[in-house]
């Protein structure tokens, strides 16, 4: 009989390979636009204090510096960094699953995780859109992988004020009267 996670295919979700990683080997990413208000952070702390870590954080391994960069779970990480009681109870170890994706796809993963449950900083979302466009991602790729509609993408591009974000757009010619 096959294991539950390989029953229908050979794909194995990262959650079946949770690792205990020293928190000192984990770092935040520079692009997370998710924000959690202080009351919700207090609730997250209380949840972790009462129930423990019930979900691992998602990271990408950076072999050149031997660190794990957070894709999802920054606030769970922050709880351990700010609360000695949690750090001591967990022996300074975070439950981590690792994904293997390039930076554009890691950004998209972060946004997908966050949009399902959090709020976003408009400025940081605009920066992410700018980075994705600069790295060659098409509007169609951004719409599909980040889960936004065309109007939202257009607004985020307009906020940055960068003409480079519109370089692949076709514009109609103005008519002379």
C-alpha cells in the first residue's frame, strides 16, 4: 500500500519534510508586503504559546551563505525572535519546509500565501511588481501567479511611476484633429 502523500502521484508536498532549523540560520526576505496589526500579533503569540507551532514556515535555502530565507511565515518567525519564552521552549528551533524556486517564483509564493489571509502594503506590492517586470515576467505571468486582476496590476504599476513597467505595453496613437 502506498503512503498517503504518494497515493495519486509521485509528487510529495514540502509539508511532509518538516525540518527543525536553528532560528539563527533563518532570515527574512526583502519583499514581504504582508502586515499584521499589533492585536493580531498578540493573538499569534498567544496561539503559539498555547498550541505550539502548528504550521511550519516556508523557506528557500541559500547555500552560498548557509541560510534559509523566509517565503511564508515571517510573523511566526518574529514571535520566536521577540519572545524568549517561545525561543527557550522550542530550543531556538523553527519548523521549516523548504521549496526550490527562483526568486520570482518565491515572490509569487509569498504573495499567494499572504493574499489568502493577510493585508498588504501597497508600496511593497508595487515594489514586487516592479521587480517581477524588471526580471522579465509578463503581465500574464504576474496575473496568474500572484492572483490579481488586470486593473490591480495597472494601479500598482502606476503607483511606482516607472515607465519601464509599461515598456511592453502597446498604446494607441493619438489622432490629430
